[in-house]
C-alpha cells in the first residue's frame, strides 16, 4: 500500500516491522532468526503521524514519513485486532513516558545470548526502567495496556519476529513511499 493509503488506516498503537538491508539489520536478522530487524509503534500526535522507536540514538518519536523515506529496506504494518480506544491511549501514554531513555546495547547482547542458547522465558530481572531495545520497548508499552504480544516471554526477551507471529495482530502489508 502507498504511504497515503497506510496513513488513512493507521491507528495509535499499530506496530511497524522493518526488514532492513544494512549490515546492522542483517546481523540482527541473523542472530534473531527473523526476517525482521526492527520494531516500532505508530503514534498520532495531533495531525502528525509519528513512530516511537528505540534505536542506537535512544528512545524517541520521529515523523513516520521521514522514517520510512530514509529507511533502507521494507516497512510492514501490523494492526492489533481487538484493542480498545482506552488501550490504544495507554500504549501512546506509555510510549511517551519512555521517550528520552537510552538504547540498551547491553540488554541486546544479553538477549542475543538467550536466543543462541534458547533460554528465553517470561522471567527476567532486567526491566524496562532505564534503557531499552526496539522490540522490548514495544512489548513493554503493549503489556502496560494489557495486550501482551508474546505471552510466554518477558519484554526483554521479545524479538521483532514475535510480533509477526503474535495472534493479536493483523498483517496489513508493506508501506511504499
């Protein structure tokens, strides 16, 4: 779908899945065993469509149009099936509370170790209090709204692929710029 079409149907809390083509993206896809390298959340800010994301620069909102235009790869739209307006508002509020936090390279390395040894679980002592990586950020704000995208995993063990296979999302397609 083109960007304007996607913009018309996007709602607060929709999830974006990225298939990057750069070195870092390819490394993430290899380590996670996923076709996706990044996860972010859609946020309407007045009449501006934003994406909230955790990247190496930190956790912050950016204009979705610029994000997609400058991204090297494909961006897919997932829409939660049964979120209430209240849950969508909670996702946005939770995302805004995370803005300004640092990106967690350490937790990403720890996460890769758990992926390699297949020891991901629901229990984790590293919470999303200080720093985050992309899929942990999105998982944590969904959990605060009572819509767990990966019921058997802690937020810090949630990979981009877990959103793709989660039964709570409809896959609406790739967004073309």
